[in-house]
C-alpha cells in the first residue's frame, strides 16, 4: 500500500469517526455505532503506524514482524515457586515459626 491510499483510508476513517461522534453528541448512537467507533480508533492507530513506517522505509510490510519481548533480568534465573508450593497448606512445619498456622 503506497502513501496516497493510506492517506485516503485515514481520511475516510476520520470522516466516519466525525459522523459517529456527531451522532453520539446528539444521543443517536446505538451499541453497534459505539463498537464501530472503538474499531475506527484502533484502525486509525494502525494506519498512522503504517504511514510512519512507510515514510521511513517505502518497502515496509503492512504488518510489522512480531518481535518477542526480551527476558526480564530482574526475575533471576529461577522464579519464586507458586503459593501452594511454599508448604503453607500442608501438614509440613510452617515456613516461618513466628507465623501462626491457624490464621482464618
């Protein structure tokens, strides 16, 4: 998709968005219109992102490649065990002797 069709799509979405906002202000927007308005906001965000990518790289794909999140080094190599693995809910001794076991 080259830049002019992207801009045309943005213009069409903005026109529809203004029409729906106007209907909303007049109290004439039904549930389907509200859902469409939410969808337009998301679609406009995608169009603007694509336009920015295309201005940087005219050969950029419509969908950017999925880049995985980097590992979180603050978690450490071994995550903390889940709550039930602490031994609190078994007949084993309490993990901390100062913590009473009969807490409601």
